C-alpha cells in the first residue's frame, strides 16, 4: 500500500435529508467512529454531508447519499480523484454501480455472494452490519423474558404471540434511545419478520443486537442470511409463516431456559457477537479502504 493511499482521507457521506434515519446513523456516523478507532490516527476519518467531501478522498456513500447521487455526479467525483464505496444496504445497487472503479459494499453475506456473481467487473467488499454500539455489553439475564425490538409493521403479531412476547417499537425514522434501557431485561429476542422482497439481502441486525445483549433469538428459517450465521443447527429457528410453529418454538425456548440446549444456543450467539464487534468491523473497514 502506497504512502499516498495510506494518507487519503476517509469520508462517510450522508444525505442531509436522511440524517436522522437508522441507515445514516449506523452505517454512517457509527461506522465512521469505528473506522476512526481502527486507524488510530493513521488516516483522517470524517462524517460529512454529500457535497462537502474533499477531493482525492475515499468516500463511503451511505444509503441516503447513494439514493440521490446521479451517474453524472458519480463520474465527476471520480474525475476529481475520489474513490467511491457504495453501501448496498438492503436495496439494489444504483444504476451507475457498474462504472469502472466503483467499489460495492455489502452489509449482508447473502448480498455479498449475489453481487460478486452478478457484478464481476466491480470490486465487491463485505462490511458486516453491527449492533448499535450504544448498547452496552452485559451478561445474559438470569430470568426468562422475550421481547421484540423494531418497527412493528415488520413483524408478526397476534394475541397468542403478544401473551409470550413484549413488542417494543423502535423506529428507524424517529431516532430514540428509550428502548436501549429495556434491553437488559430480555433473555430472548423475537426476530420473525413479516417478509417482503428486500428481506433476502437484509442484514440480521436484530440477531446482532441479541448477540450483543447476551440473549438468544427466535427467527424464521426462511431468511437466506441465516445460512451464514446460524446454520441449520440453531435450536430456535422456526417457520415464520406458521403462527402455531412460532408459538411452539417460543414455548420450547422458555422451557429450555438455563438448560444445555439454551446454553448451546448462547454459545452460538457469542460467536456472532465476536464477529460483529467494533474491532471485527474495524478490521473489515481497513481491508475495504487499504486494499484494491
């Protein structure tokens, strides 16, 4: 790696209209903080609105910035000596993704595999999603309690499920940290999705959150991303389209609490916590920016 490339500034770029969105906060501001720690002053790392970034920099474009950048603007940035890193979070790559020299960043391993197969002319990089660093690491709770943390329209609810799971709304468009203080009380996180087309490339953020909390998770086995993280042996996979199956899995998890199967699942979640820690993500960012 040349001295020049080592000294190029790294700028995480966001769309000011999307400044409060979860994708901007987590894949922009928080990734910038992680990168800053990973480089320890070796490279200048900034978090700036689109249009404010210096020339001859490495620009990491968050989802909001990607959505408003035109082909002409992308090419103009490259002519200024800028290297573009496009965060393909949970949508299709932009129409200009195939421009030579554009680096595509996958936030999920399924998306990483798909883009490498379909966009072979571009460099495709994996930077796994992470759990919110504002969540303090803490030991697993000593009592059983199940909770869902997320947008309520993204999950499945019914009287039978609500009698077993506390549903806590976490909005990605109205930032709040109120839900964070509730996390230490829950030993099981409910992560069954009401599935939509883009779920195939979504990262398992709720699983990463549970892992950081020392908790287990109940999740639908239909998610292709599970293959890369939990495999087929995780004991609390369920049929996300069958309410009876979901209820049965929740009841089994409750009955297993504190036993050998529960502890085995906790060990699998601890591995995920390690692989999505700020240190691990920082190492991925260094590979992204320092290698070609």
